[in-house]
C-alpha cells in the first residue's frame, strides 16, 4: 500500500512537471553603424558590441540545458548601414520566433510591426528611447536595454541624496545629445530639481591641445553651481571638461559620475565572476549593450527552464508574470514591468575607477518595487499595448 502511494505521488510530481523544450533557436539581428568621428580614439566602440553578451548567455544556457535535454542555437544577421533591416527580420522570423534586435528605434518598430512578427517575442537590446516604453511601445517587444529615463533618474537620485540642488548643464550638438538633455530635464522635474545655467558646446577645435585654455573660459559664465551635467552621447568633448572648469566642481552625465546599465568597475554581488567570464570569452570589458543582450538571452533561458516551453507566447506570459526573476549580478532580481515590457534593473553610478553608488538609492521608495523609481512608472507611460 505504501509503495503504491509512493509511486502514485511520484507519478503526480512527474505529471505536474512541465515538459522540457528540446530545441530553442534565437536570432540576433543587428544594424551595423558607422560611428561618427570623435576627438579621441581612447575608447573605440567594439565591432562586436552587444553580440558578445548574447554569446556568453548562450554558453550559460547551454550549460543548464545540457542537463535538461535542451539544444540552444544562436543565429546572427548583420545588416549593412543602408540595407533593409525589415527584409532580414522577415527572413529571421521564418526560422525563429525569438529575436534579439540591436538597432535604432525606427528599425526596431519596423521589425515589430511585420505581420510575421505578430506572434514573435522581440527583445530590444540597445535602443534607449523612452518613447519605445511609452506611446511607441509594442506588445511583442520587451526591453532589456535601460532607457535614457532610467539612467537620468539614477543621476538625479544621487543629486538629491547629496543635496546638489544647483545644477548647470552643457549640451553638445552631436547625435543623441539633445535627447540626453531632454531626459535629464524630465528627471530633474520628477525629483524636484531645476536645471539652471545651460550652454551649448559648439567648439570644433582640437580639445586635446586647448582644453586647459578653452574650458575655463567656456564655463566661467555658468555662475555658481553644485554639479555640472554634460549631455554628450558619444563622449566626444566631455572627457576634456573635468578639472578644467572655471570653478572646482564635480561633473556628471557623460563624464565624471556616469549612469550605466553595466560598467567594468562593477564587482559586487558576484559581478566579478561575470566580468571574468566575459573577458575570457572576448578579451575586452563588458559594456552596457553586452549586458542587455546577455540579460535578454538569459531571460529566455530562465523562462524555458521554468516553463518547459519554447514558444514565444508562453515565454512572454511567464516573463511578465509574478514568478519570473533573473539573477543579474546587481543585487536585486531582474523582472519585467507589466505596463511597457521594460526590464527592471539597478543602475550603477560609476566613475572611471570605481562604483560610487547604485540606484535606486536608499530612501527612494515605491509602492510596488523600488526599481520602479527609475524610468517610466505606469502613470508616466502612455503605453497601451500591454493593457
């Protein structure tokens, strides 16, 4: 009798366990970009930025999947700067319904709106545009890349904590600079700060030779302030601002105190292990786009293991549900917001040599999750696709 009961219980456990998916194919689709020239070549953008993070996650998924009978495949397509990305997306969707897209917002939306993508699950692993998490959101797109709003909110939390209430701003004229400035303005308003004196950086001189003479004069009429914010998406001129300002003040934004989804100086919460494995695989440091791609493929791996499924609909439902959590080496579980598909994640605040703090900072509470103090909260987002 006892043996029969034991066998019955065992059968019940086995029957209740999910079937294990055997073959999982994910497609990584990336738009090649021609980077505009910058004054300095000290920090070149790796040609394999983003992709290498996905490749590390593939190794992680295969390690787990080996014990569960899973076979993981990562296909990759690179689209030339002027080529049609939607055609490549259509071809990719013919083989896989799980896509990681490393491309600007317009390309991401064009791919997500394809009829072939209606039942697919797409991960945005590089586009930071807040609109993608608001009015331009898509139900079939989740975001593992941090938004500009999350990064600027992290900086403002630090300013509030330090009581740096007088903030001066320098805004560049390069690609993405005005968008960064707009995000900083929004975050300042959100946290009760006011961005004060502002100047536009319009120099075309070689700052490598003249920063010591030009920057003090340029910043002299900013008046007094607690911190100088720099909106320079490519870090073209920002590296020449610290220690050259008229007043001895800290800098933040593009240089000095920076907010990034990931940085090579992050070591806590087991991050040193992830950094070492990435360096061993690639021979370079892990960057934010690498981390976003790693998190996307690892999220898929976690969902597949927990559900035993490999179809996009089941995985999406699980990732947006209350049981999904991903260990992301940031000290808090990573989850997805149900109102716009953004991955919740702490934001490291760093300088070139060390981690300074990690947002959300102590004292910034939220009725749902402290991580929701970073980026577009539900009332702030105009996203209706997730209703």
